[in-house]
C-alpha cells in the first residue's frame, strides 16, 4: 500500500484549472501539485511560484514522478489527452463532462480497467451546500413524498465572450457546460430516469451555440425539471421542491466557486452558505392545513472532499468519490437529451426510472 505523497500534473490553467483544480489539489492531504501544462506560464507562477510549468502534454507524460494527471482542458480534448495519460501509466481525473460522447467515455473506462488505473470525473457540485442541504431534507422526508423538483443554474452573461464554450465545436454550449452538474445531482438524488425531454435555444445576439436549456426527467410519480440560461438577470430559485407535506426553496449559488475565484483557500467552516433555503411545511392536523415557514438549517459545502477522496482511493484503496459508472450515467443522459432535442420527443433510457433505482424519493 502506498503511503507517500502523490505528485499531480494539471493540464490546462483556464477557469477550471485555476479556480477549482489547482487550489483543491493543493488543499488535499496526500497530493502535491507538481507540474502544470499551459501556454501561459506567468499565470501559474503568479499563483504557485514553486510549481513547474511545461508547454506540452507529452513532456508531462514522460515524467516518471507524476502519479496523477488532471485534465482541465476544452471538452473535445478530454478523450485524446486521457487516452494518452492512461497509455503512459498515469491515473486520471477529468473535469466534467467525462468526454463529448458516450462511446468515448466507455472506451476510456475500458482502457483504465485494463491498465488498473484510477479514472474519475470532477462532478464537484455534489458537494455544494445547497445540494447537501436538499439531500438532508429529502433523507429526513421533511417534505413527505416529493412530486416536483426544479433545479436551475442561471447567469446573466448577455455578451458572447468568445471563449471556447461559445464556439460551435464538440462539447461547446450550455448543455455540456451546466447540464452535467444538474444531471449528476438529479441522478444522485433519484437514480436514473425512465426518459428525458430536452429543449435547447440560442438567445444571445451573436451566439453560435445553445445558451439556454430546459430538460424534464421522467420518474414514477415525480417530475424533475432542469434549466439553465445565460440571460437571467433577476435571481431565480436555485432549487424549488414540492412534496405532500410542503416545499423547499433555495435562492443563490453555493459560495465556494466565488471564494476560490477570489483566491481564498479552503479552511475550517469552509462552504457555509448565508442563504441556506426556506421550508414551508403543513403543521395542521386532520383535514386542516396550517402552513408554517422556517429557514432551513444549512449543510456546509465542501469541494475538498473530491480530491481528498481521490488521494484516499490511490493511497488506501477506498472507492473514488465519483466512479466511472456514475460518470457514464451522466454521459448517457447528456446524449439522450441531445437525441430528444433533435427528434423533438421524449427519449427513453434503457435502464432507470423504476422505484428500485430511486435513492431519495420516499413514498407517502
């Protein structure tokens, strides 16, 4: 069993690499950010002067001291870079989404299995404060039987910035950007749905890819509605959940992304959300309805769990925080959603949606 600190090479130092991966790797016991591959060495050196910078991936893969390669590049590069890293005998973490197609993701999983290498995907929104708070509400059956969950991730970015996500290339657009977050959270709560219906739109002036989506997931006696838009200036609920005993509503995003972007380092009491959400519950008896409102007791978010889990998986043999099977389910939903949009109809999934797969959907 390994006991040493693992050396990590990070590929890409854009928004994802700089904001999420680099500081979270450094905060994880058992991991050390050793090398970053990027064309802009000055950005890395300004943040981590002790970290070496390389210009090309092959230079990193040739290093025998690198145990784990983290890939935070444009989505279409995930597959070829992860394939090369696995061929070089490295363990691999990919930023979400896994790849741009389900077939690519399956090939990578098979390759990792053959090589006995860890392969995981950074689905960090499992450790958002609002999601963990909602998960606790559902586990306690506070709302009774849940009948509707609405989950939105809205922003106001009216001008097309010209980033790679805004170009018509594989993995571009808001469905592949924010869809994986919302889909992964839904399947964590309720398992895989029976079917999906997706509508995509391109609303911004000058936009070339989808910047708005609305998706519905079909479960037994439960409706899940997922949405995201780049043209929402007025705050909308992050979550709105209704059940037979009442409702849960949460405004505002988990604060960790903003804190990491501002250069803050994870510390004790990290991830406490000042807006934990609001419950409206029926406290009446018999046929009488008596609605009582109260603020939810929030659960702190903690993105550090992901890389701490990766270190534990490699050093202690524990299961990774996100398994390939879970990431493949998200890819199945992404692709089925695109099929739904192209065909203009509900698309059924081969597996899922039954009560046996449901995780946190208690019956009345």
